[in-house]
C-alpha cells in the first residue's frame, strides 16, 4: 500500500485538477503566502519551476487544501507534488524521480539507519509539533531489497498510542532523499486522562466476560494441492471491532466493519463472498460444448427456463436475458454453474429492474438469486427483524431443508447491515444469516443468507456458501481458560487511544460520521500476531491453520569477530540467509545452500511456506535455478561442496553475463594460478574479478578450493553491490 501512494496521490491531484472551477471556494490565504510557507519547510531545487495550474479546494469543514506542483526544467529530475492547507500544514509530499529500473536486485547504497535519520529530519522540519508526538513503529521483519525504505510514525499522547493518526515517510534507498511524506492526523482532539484507567488485570477480566473467545471451524485454501483445509480454532467473538473502555470497563465499538471481516482476512473474504464471487474458470465455446456432452450439463435454454419458472425471481416477459455464463464451481471444480442476468428496461422513473440467478449446471439446483428493489425515498418499513426472521425460516425450510437443519441463526448479523431510507427510523431491509454448525461448532464461512424487504415483506435475495468437505474432530485439550491465558500472554491487551465516531443516516445507510469524532481510552488486542489459537495445543496459528512463526531477520550467534561478519549480517537483514541461529562461516558450503542464498537475491523467486524444510523446497529451488539458466541439469548435486570457481560461475550466470563470459580468446586472468582455472570458466573469473566480486589472496584465486559459507556470503554481497 505504501508503494502505491505516489500513484494514488497523482491520481487524486489529476482528479482535482479536472474539477470545475466552481468547486473551488475563495481561500483565506493568498497563493504567495502559502508558497512561502511551503518553501520554508520543503527544499525546492532552483531548477524546478512552479506549475501555475494549481488548485485550492475548500472542504466541508471549511479548511482549504492547496495542491501545488513543481517540475524540473529538463524533466530529468522529475517532479514535486505538495498538498497543504492555509496554515501551511503539509499533508502530503511526493517527489517523483525517474528511475533506471533493473530486474536484478541490488543492495541499497544508503543504510536503514541513515534513511531513518533523513525521515526524522524531514518530519522535524515539515511539522515540528507532530514530530514531538510520534513514535517509530518497530518491525523485526527483514528489510526489502527490492524497494525504498518505508517508515511509519504513530501518534502518542500521555505515553499511549493512537495508531489511527500517523506520519508515513518513504526514503530513497540509494540517495537518502525523502520520496514521499503523508500526514494523517485529526486536529482538535480531546484525549481522556489515563489516571483513572482500570488496571490491565481488570481489563482482561472484562474482556473475558464481555467480549470473549469462541470455538469455530476455519478454513484455508491449499493452492499447491488444490484443496480446502478445515481446522478448529479459538477466535475473538468480535474481532477488532470492539474494545474494552479503559475508564468504565464496558465493551464499546471502536471499528466499523463487518464483524467477521477482521477475523477472516482479505483472502478469506474474497472466498467467502458466495459462489458467484468465488474463483472461477471460464470456458471457451468449444470447451463448453465438450463439458456439456461429457457431463450431461443442462443447456443455456434450460437454465433460462428454470430461472423464469422460479417465482421468487419474478421474471416477466419484460425481463430480457442480458448475460449467461457457464463456469466451474469453487471449491468443487468438478461441478459447473450457470450464471444468468436479466434486465427490465426502464419505462419511467425508478422502473429499471435487474435480476440474477446462479444454478448448478448438472442438477438445476438454485444456489443464488437476487432481484433489485426500486428506490423510494418515501418508503416506510411495515415489517421488522422478527418478520424478516420468520419469512426467512419459512422459505429455507422449503427451499433448502437439509442444509437449513444444519444451521443456526446468527444474532450478530443485524448489527452489521442496517439499511434506512432518508426519512425512515426503521430499517428498510434486513440480511438474515444462518451459520453452518458442525457438531455444535460454527463454521462462519458456510452460511445461508436471506435479503428481506421490510417495506413489502418479501424476500429479494438468497446466497449460500457450502463446502463438501470433511471436518476434523476437535479434541479440546486446551480449555477456554487456558486459551485466554495464551491470548493474553502471546498477544495481550494494550492501552490505546481509539477514534470513535458518532453514527449517522447517510445515503440510506447507517454509517460513521467522520466529522464527529471522539477519542476513547481503551484496552485493545495487540495486532502483531493473528488472533487464532489451536484448541488442542494452545499455540497461535496463522491463517492457514499452521503454527504462527514470526517473520524476522535472522540473527546468528557464531559470526562475531569473523572476517565475513559484516557481509553475513547485512545479507541477513534483507532476508538473504540460511536457516538456524548458526551460520558456520568457516564450513564449506554445499551447492544447495549456495543456491538458496543466491535465489533470495532474484526478483521473482518464491517458495510456498508449506514447502519450507521439505524435499519440495529443494525441488522447487532447482527447478527455478535451472529455468533461469543459473545451473544446468547435469550440474545438479545438492550435497556436493562447491568450489570457488563454481561459485563464480553461478554468480555470473545470475547476472546474465554468461554469454559474454563464454566468448573465447578475449580474457586473461590476472591470477598467478590461472592455469588451474577451468578453461571454460576463464571468462567468468575475469568478469567477476573486473567487477570486484572476487579479489583473490596473494595473487592466487585458488579455483579448485572449497568455498566456505563466509566466502560465499562475501561474493554474494559484492555481487549485490555491482
């Protein structure tokens, strides 16, 4: 997200520049005053010229935001974009510098420490008041060798963090120049005192009693084996949307997202959003014909006939088929689905109607349907949640009796989706959700969902997600008490400030009023780890149901004082490391370990997490390195100790210089033991020496000598500096 900010800012500024002039109000300050204020805080190079096509936009809160641009005269040094208000507060700064992009990774020329100093100096100059109220967000993760340095400084008051207010800074990895600055801040906030806050022990007790954990089934998708994995887990009942008020001990809402969104994650949401939104494989006409013949699928005409005969959809002759698509189902790819859309052309105001349906292409079973509701600003609800639930249950008992018998009404669902008309005090629509239950345990990713119109008392939509999978038995070796203990030990509640918004009716939806914000002192779960706990072992799990392993830079215990210490340590900071807490720098390196280190310097190399430490990891490694031309099939020997000339050979191939290195008769090694070098590798050694990747010792290269792990780190480090 950070890397895309420059693009985002560019788009925003382009949008603003295209807005009509009347959208901009008279400003309180002159352009001259604003420019002087901005230039007193930001260094604009002398050869940059100001773009007179500036904009000034007055927000709803009365604050005027100026959008200013400077361009280099020859376009070689890029551009600078700034947004600032009348008072001179800079909200964003973007320095575009044309890059000479390379597919090959290189080590940054500027250290992280120096980059951090640049970021902090920039903040102090641009906003000294905010600079005194922020703290660097620490990270133990390896640095990225691909990109610039990214720093986030969150707001702190009374020693308590407010993570929703922050400053982000991007620093160029090679020049130390600040590339981006973004100031996300709420002015005029009143912060509650921490003096009367309840203790951590009291907060933990309140969390157990008023928020709590629940035992659920979760799932992940194993893309390597193309299958769903089901696993049991303890998860927080309310995810991150609720916290404990630190002054009252009560449960309060501090987030405004669907309850299950936080605990599922983005990937899960994509997969949970019914079969219609699931991953699908579209087929060509020839493939469709073959599939229909082989599988006995119903025709498009029969699918349409089923849709038109389905009374709930209400398709009259006025509805025309607008789209029909046959695709594979998910996650059961042996099944096919017909997806049909219908449109009724408008003949007057609010007359346009839309309907859609999804059905099993083999059985004709309806799995999803929706029909649009005409908008009426004066609509009044005649029915309530009780009516919605009764209608849903009556429908499901007849429509999906077997599945419905395996579900339980989700009492929390109405808190997430409430739709109002402009003048209505009662919800106009309800979404009634029934969660799948397996041996008394909810599986929230499988459900039956009903959309109910409270104006006319009719059901207008149905959606479902239902996996045909085996559910593992749950051995609750870990009691809920133990689960709480693990949660508080591994994650813990943290005293935080949170922004809480008053709710308002807007555009028919009950949403936060972002102009009416208060600060609450709360105890909230730390977000550093997943909130998923194994009910059998008590360990924290990742979203795949595997024991969570914190991603952090490797630190070795056996390199202090070694001649390769610096190179080994820097490579490890960027994730170019070998497993374990010992590097064993004087030990000869095996071919597989050298290639592991080298692979981590390549831009597109990836090993699935499930492969780590297995034979599949080695197979994947060699398949990739052979494909990239770094090693040949007949050279594959994972446990062989590689020589110094072999190490050079792999490095030069990684640089794509091997074709040049193989030109005969143009190279002469400067090493006195040149005759010991494989004649086919003279060019490789010469290029490596010329680029400073190798230097030899006492005039000798010792080509047949075994390459140590420390020496391997040094030549890979030097290769990344070329």
